[in-house]
């Protein structure tokens, strides 16, 4: 768990998301597993729009090999949120993302997560070097 609650200024890119009716669980807040969907949405939107990742026909795909999340405050439907994104470590075939969930207009995170993508050849599922354009986009997120 982080030593302190992450702040909005700690992140390089933000993906706006609106929670959905079915995101709430029986306790009246967004269920913990839904945060991972928010993280996937933020990362993959960035990779597609900024890095040119072709999720349908590209030769390279990213596999999540590790993930975790810490929770600080609840969010619920209806809520406008921003997913903060940064890169903690950029390797040859892998990248470690750090993410945070912020209520729109708030500086303190409601949750903070991390996950590792390993980029692989779609046909063989073997790790490959991160392609140039994708690497350049990821480099822009390094803190």
C-alpha cells in the first residue's frame, strides 16, 4: 500500500470515465473488481490513441501479468471520474503502469493501482520488444 494517498499532480495522463448503473454492488458503491476495468480502459485507450496499438489485427498484443489495487475512498454511480496514468518502469518487452482513480475536480485519489503488461507476438505468445511508436508513447508517461 502506498505511504500516502496519491495526488492528481503525480500523473501524466487522464482518461475520463463515467460510472455505470451496474458498476455499483449491493453495498451501494463501485465494486472492487470494476476498478480493474477502469484501469484496462485507461491504458488501452491510451495505447490505441497515442501508441497506435492495433488490438484487432496487430502483430503485438499486451498481456497483463500482474495487478493490484489499494482503496482509499468509495465511488458510486453516478460519478464522473478520471483515471490517472503514469509509467513506473519501461523495459524491453514489459511496462509497469501506475494508475489512480480521482473524482472529477478532486486532487486526492480514491484508489491507486498498478499492473504490468508484457508485449507478445500475437501468433506465438512469445515476448517481443515494444515497437517504436508504442515505446515513444509509453516514454511520455514515465515520471
